[in-house]
């Protein structure tokens, strides 16, 4: 079997965390600092840490009818013979570890007569595979890895490729040192939505501000930082359960100083957080855990 040599980059959700579950915009970009690629190992049972997970995934894909477009027999044989997805994308950090794997599977094992350039079909297929990892999947993470391009989720939940130029602001990922599981945090969010006060005072204004920030980000608008500070304040008020205790003091410091702002990067609760603003301030305040995004 000929293995494709493509590298699948991680993704970062700049705007739209949790709001992507609503009728809100979201903006995701690829991040080449972390990536995955196929390789072959001699002893798959000991050298492939996800050997059993891949076999469970294959069983799931049969049940879901994904063998209609993926060569599952070839996939299973390759895994048993030593095919391994070698990835530096941390699991449970919100940077698309499963999305990169899904994109790799689709590229490597798509049935030749099922190839298509239809964006909607590709999204549906990638979403079906990724649902093994997260339950319902929008398909956004694997799409970013597959196309290696910034993607916009619009208010009608449609996804499209967009041109994203390097912003004037500095963006950093802050490593919390703790992985987290997305689904329990999504359940917390759903419970919070039962509160009228949360919906009216946090969720609705946050949706307006986040949508505005997406547009400003794509236009490199000078008002973006003001929107990010507003967003950071609302998240600090309404998403306390998603913010680790050790980040709360610095979160407030950013809001008080107006020179940088912290926000969730995906589900929160661990993994990475985003710091946006003045690069010197961010590096001084988060020495050792700040990774430059752009």
C-alpha cells in the first residue's frame, strides 16, 4: 500500500466557542505548529498507542455505513500491518486531534470512484467519521485539516473557505497543562441555557459581539480589540465553570489593563486558552506557557 505523505495540521477556533452550537458565526484556522501524518511501525500492538481505538473506529464505520465511501477492509488490514497516525496534536486540548486523524483517513482510504470536489459532500462524510469521537460533529475540525485553510461557519451553519490575513493583534495559545473532555462541558453549557438570566445577559450579547468580531477579524478592522475585550468580560462572567482557577486572576488582570484579553479556545476547562493583544504584555505575564499563534 502506498501511504500519502501529506501532513495534517491542527486547528484553532478563534471565535465561536459554544456559540457554534447556536445560530452564530465561527472562525477556525489551521495551526502548523502541531500536526499528524501516517507512518508504518513494525509492531503495531505495542508501537501504535491507538491500535485498539482504530479497530473500534472501523467497527463503528461499518455500523454507520461509512464503507459506502471508505475502503474499510483496506483500512483495517493496514492498521493490523502497522499503519499508524503519528501526531503531535495534544488530545483534549481543543486543537483538533481527532479532526486531523479523520482528514488523514479520508485522504488515504477514500474509494477512488467516490472522489468529489463538492464541499458539502466532503463535510458530510468527514462529520460522519468524526462522530465516533464526539457524538454529533459539525465536521469543522477535519475540514480545516483536510483543506488546510481558514473556514467560516455562518449563521445558517453553512461552512465556507475564507482568506485570513495575519492580524495586527498578537494571538497566543496558553497551555494549561491539563487535558479535558468536551462533552461534559457542553452539557454544562446546555444546563446554563436553562437560565433566562444567562441567555439574556450573557449568551445573546455574546453572540452579537462574537459575530461582529468574526467580521472584524476577516476585515482586519481596528475595532477588533474592543470586541475581544467585551467578549472576554462576558465569558468571565458567564463561563466560570470553563475557566481554570489558576487563570482567573490573569483573566481579570487583562480586562483591567486593556492591553490583552483572555478567552476560551474551544470548550475551555483545560487544554489551551487564547490570549490576544500586546505581545510583550502577554509574554511577560505568561512566560513558559505562551505559544505564539500569529
